[in-house]
């Protein structure tokens, strides 16, 4: 009756970043259905102790109670997830705290929102909004928010394909960063 959702982005590239992400995944597994703020507090300690040298991870972690349609979340320094309601209004899910692993101790906060039927939950990494065109203009959060609102009645698959298509068109098919996107439809 519960669905865990998580999106994360490691600062840096290459083998050190991949190892840090693997560490995060292993540490998250036993905590995936914990209260999101408590999971983030524990993950922060693990990553701080293991990563050293100022490496960090941004992460959005949420648990959706399927019966009540209540989404409880914690945003650890990640771009805020987006809820687009069936009437097209946008809600940004920003409550949480700092990135994981940078500070030795951090107390994270969590919040909840109810996802009514017809809502869409959109999680994304900075590779989506930071994608640049030939003039070095970013796709940007404002354009993404408008795009999400304009496509609020699409299925999750249609919305995902439309957003990724618009981002790739904007950057001429040559993205300089990885772009991850997750769209959940509430029925």
C-alpha cells in the first residue's frame, strides 16, 4: 500500500561519483519506507562519514500512501519536485534541508501533500533544466513549469516523452549532463 520514490544527483562525475551513488543506494534500501526526513538524516551521516573531501548528493525522497494518496517527502537540496493538479495549478515540493553528505549533522524536515485523482508528480534532475541551446540559453525551470502546466492532462508516459522531447529539441539533441525524469500519474 505504499510506494517509495527517490531521485538523486551526485556532485561530480566519473568513478568517485559512481561509487558515492552506489553507497547511497545501498544505504537507502533498508530505509526506503522510513519517514523521509529520518531516512535523509541517517543517509546524511552515512555519506558524510564515507565520502570525505566535500562530496555530496542532492536527493528528493518521498513515500506515497496509495490509500490516502498522501505523499510524505523530504527534499535534501534537490530541485523541488512538482505536483501539477488536475486544474493545472503547480505545487513545488521544497521542504527538507541541505544536500546529503556535506554537513556532518543536519536535521531534515518533511512535509506532506495530498495528490488528488488526475494529479501528476514530476521529479527531475538539473540536467533537464540546465540543458542549453547553441546560444547557451538554459531550458530553465520557468519553461519546465509552463510545459508541465500545459501538459497536465497527459498520461505520465505522454508527459515524460513531451518534456524530454522539448528538452532535446531545445539543446539540439546534444545534452551536456545526464537528465533524469520521473512522472507519476495519480488515478
